[in-house]
C-alpha cells in the first residue's frame, strides 16, 4: 500500500499549496486508504512491522466480534430450546448454511468431501458478507458528524482518529490477500487429503505427454497456482474500493461545481439533479455487488478446492 | 514520456480492458438468454453454468485494471 500513502501525502501537499480549494482526489484517497498516519491506537514497531491499530484493523475486529457474538448467541439459544423447529434469526442462519452447503460446496467438491470443506467456505461467506455489508453503512461519517456538532472531543482523541479513512475492511488488499492465502493453503490441503502429498503435486500437470511439453507446462501450472489466489484478492478488494470511489466521485461534483461557478446554489442544484440520484443508484447497485462478491469468493474457493480433488486431465 | 503514459497509454489500456470484458460478458449473456428462451425450465442450470466463466472473466478485467492503475501510481 506504499503507493496509496505516497499519493495521499502528495495530495496533502498540493492541497496545502492551493489553500482552501476543494480537492476531490484528496477526499477520496483519505476515505479509501487505511490512513496509517492516523492510527487509532499507537503500538510500537516490532521487527520493522508497524503494529498500530488502524481503521481497517479496527473494522476487521469489529466484524469478527460481531459475527462471532451473533452466531454463537443465536445457535446457543436454538440449542437450549426444547423443539427442533428454528425460530427468528436462526431461520436466516439455517438458510445461509444450507445455501452454502447445497449450492456452493456440494456441486463443486462432491458428496464425499462436503462436510470437510463446508465449515471453511461458510466462514468465508459469512465473514466477507458481513465485512462488505458493514462497509456500506457510513458508521464513521455519522460518528464524525456527531463529533462535530454534539460531542466536541479533543483534537487527538480516539473519535478524531476514527474519522480518517474508509470503513470496508475487505476493501484493503492486505485483508483479502490474507483470505486468499487461506484459500491457497486449502487447495493444497484438499489435494493432499484426497490423493496424498506427492500425488497432489503430480496431478498439477497432465500425465502421459511428450517430455518437451512439460518444459512449458510446469512453469505455467506453477504460475497458475499463484495467479488464482491473486485474482481472488484483487477482485474482492477492487470491487469494494470501486464502489466507495464511485459514490465519492459523484458526490464531489457538488463541491466542484459550487467552486467552479463561485456560488453555493450551483453546487446544490447539481447535487439535487445529478449527484444524489446517481449516488442512490450506485448505493443500490453496491448492495447487489456486496452479495455477489461474497458469493463469488466462496464459489471460486469451492471450485478450486474441487479442482484439486477431482482432477480433469 | 510520463505525460504520454499518464494521459494516453493508461486510458487506452483501460478502454481496451472494457472492450474485451464487454465482448466476453456480452457473448456469455447473449448465449445464456438464447438458451433460456429455448429451454425455460433449464434456466437454473444455464445460470449456474454461466456464472463461473463470468466471474473468471471479470477477474481478468479487474487484474488488467489493477495493473493499469499500478503503472499510473508507480510510474510517477
């Protein structure tokens, strides 16, 4: 993420030179980036790695704690009741579990391995869905508004640090890279469990070909092994970042036009006619994207695991 | 040179990515719509079969976009 930090710094410099002029790129980058220069909790550097808790780390923990508490609470309540029929939120949870098991895992992994791999894929699905969904809710922007008009906290308080940067944990490439690394490991483990360690690596290339083909084929397959998790990383993070950037860019028109014409009414007019309807439309689109990206990540994980188990050559 | 890359090559590359992904997704959607129109009760199977290549195609498009943006950011 070095490049984004550098851009943020450059944007700050140019904004400082231009005085109080509105800079759309600075606003967008500040919202989307992890804002490592404004950590929520300062921690020392260990082995050259900055362990400070930033916005995305905070969101990651929030989502993890939320998912854990809600799911454990609902399932415990269901287990305590004396009848088998689920009620309330447990219905929704059962629907999600059955959907992931029957629609995503079983067609790809097969009946034999479905109970081995459903827990992992289900965890991915619930976590990514919650992280994406919470990213849609402008929590920190509301907190910032509240702070500005009601709370009036001190300059370097916890709340003031919170209102720098974005809110979707899965919009950070490092988070999705970690998730894709788990997929990378799961593919190897799946192949090893199904075929044994040596056979799994032999399965990567087709058998019984003339030897010169292997000179080309083996590097391609090794490259493909790394490209698949990389594509998963980029797809999820870029989709989540893209929605935020699009909404902010469209809402920036209000300030850009107000500045261009030198009066506030021009900005308000553009906002009412163009920006707000378009931003509402993109937000509606984002709700679909949130669901689809959670589905895509889990589906592709299941497909790759299935490919390691059922080798087609 | 940097200006040329920034103002010509990267938008050109992004446009090519959009054209490629658009052709791919368009062909997929057209074939799927055709199939569903001929065989409406196979709609679920056709949707399922179309989904995976669609996502892989989207992945390639996003990879191209990410690399274009990387060239923009790192090329300065």
